[in-house]
């Protein structure tokens, strides 16, 4: 049977598509260490010039929010419509604002 | 974390067969019905998770086993151009397998567990790869027909309800089109070549046509999982719908290069605006599913050999990394 402690750890892969863009999650690879993770990420996710830079980080290091908390975390923004420019009525004829 | 923690406890809790909360199920069904995407950490019914692991790992295994029939011709490609193309295609198939394994792992099944399921025969892969590649024209037929059928299956899966699966499919579909076109190009050149080359192309079409139609799976009335999978948006079209679409698109492509689809019953149906075609030999299909394909044993032997012979590499790299990490820690 498989022994999880013997499996190479999992790394998440992020790719910068081109200069000026931020890195974006692409998928994951298994690798024994960081250097191998970069090599595997390159072979697996950038065979067609998909990027100019790669990030890899151990999957176990990612801390994420719980989907169950989504309402508590994100809904309060819904009643703060005054954060959006369209909330404010500016008379016709006023320009550059 | 993004990827499900395999050593975590939720996995075992979920398998324990605890009755699922009807309110959670209803909320889940409503989200799926509204075409929302389900993500790894979202609650999902255990049956949905299991169906996905089965479908995605089967899909990944097919990509990996699919490298074998084509790999068979890399050293014998007729020229350097064809060889470079075939190498790139086979490498893509490895990549596709890896995208899918990585997406399936987010459901809490480890890569090694999936590999073991394949090697033990517990997990299936596409029946098409249990047919041999006898001539160079088979490489053309595989790209054109097998990848063509795969595209037909995969395009709707870009909108499948499980987010990581859908995203993997988007990536895969972008790359498949090259596979199909290079295959058709091979067939086109052979069909325009000498009589012997033309015969070779026709022979490959004769042998790969029916197995390609089988790739869409059993007929709708004998496909027990279809209804549930359609409701869960894991599947977006039925097997027969996709098969019909494939026939309608592919027949004119064969005619355009002077090849004949090996089906005496094939006939354009003006009323339906589609081709009528003959019955697939389902006996053969079920036999191949059960592992009785012409080269099924060789395929699994090749995978087992690769796994066994790679064991020392996996072990050495792991131990080396652990040693270096320990040394680094000691130096701090």
C-alpha cells in the first residue's frame, strides 16, 4: 500500500504570464525539493511560453479562508455601496469627475 | 489550503458513511443547478466526490497509458519533423495526465493511491489504448480520430461543475487541437501518396474507426451513471449525442482526403440533418473494458515496469532532500 510519508511533497505552481502581470495559480506538482519543483513546474505548465516567471511553494504552507465563513467575511461589503463611485449623483454638465 | 490535506482527518470522517445533512445536500444541488463551480474546500456529497475521483483519475490514467501506443513510433518516425512533433505530442499527453492527477488530488486521494489503483486493475482507462499501433499511419489515425473524439468529450467538460477539473480541461483543450491537426496532416499526406501509402492510411482508418466511436462510452440506455452525472454537471452531454456529433464532423474530413469510413450503413439523413450509422460492436467494447483488449496486458506491464524501475529514483531524491533539509537546519 502507498505510504503518504514516502510520496514527494506537493507544491503549488504560480505563473507570471508576461511582464506586468501578477503570478496566477496554475496547478500543482510533486517534487522532492524546491529546485525539482521548479523544474517540474516548468515541464508541466510552461511548454508553450505560458509564462516568464514561476513561483512554487509547498501546498501545506498555504493558509486559506473557510468557505463556511464566506458570508461573514465578504457580505458586509454589500451594504457599503458608498464605496463605489456610482453611489454619488453628479448633475449633467459636470465633467472630468 | 488549496489542495486537500491527505493526512487530514476529514477524509476518514467523510468515508465513514455518516448520513449527510439534507440541508447541505439541497444547498449543494442548488449551487450546481445554478451552474456555480464547486471548489475543493466546499462541502460536497460523498457520492459526488467519489464519482469525480473515479472519472478524473480514469481520465488521467488514459492520458498516461495513451503515451504508450504513440511512444512506440517515436524512434521510427519517417523524418525529423515528424519525430519532433510526435515527441512534443507524447510529452503533452504526460502533461495532461499530470494536470488531471493534480486536480483529482484536491479531492483527497493521493497520487500514489491513484497509481496503485491503475496498476492493480481497479481503476480503468480508455479502451482505445488497448489496441496496437501497427503502422506509421496509425499515428495519423490516432491524432485525427482518437484525439478528435477526445476533444469532442473534453470541450463540454470545460464547464464541468468541479472547478479544478474544469480549469484542467481548459488547459488541455488549448493543447489538443494541435494533436488532431498533426494527425490529420499525416493522413492527408499518406492519402495523397503512393498506392501503398494510401492503402496504409485506409487500413489505419478501418482499424481505428470503431474503437474511436467506442470512446464515447456505452449507448445512453446502458449508461447507468449518465443521469446522475448530468444532474451534477460533471457531464454535460450524453454519450450518444457526442458520438453523433463526432460522426457528423469526421465523415466529411475522411471524404475530403479520399478515404472511406468503414461502415456500410453510413448514410446522410436529410431529415435529421445528421448521418445514420451502423451499430458499434458492444460485445467487443465490454470485452476490452474487462481487460481483453489486444495489447491490454502489455500496456499494464509497461506501466508496472516504469513504476518499479523508478522506485529507486523516487526514494533517492526523497532521502537526499531530507538530508539536505536536516543539514540546513543544523547549520542555522
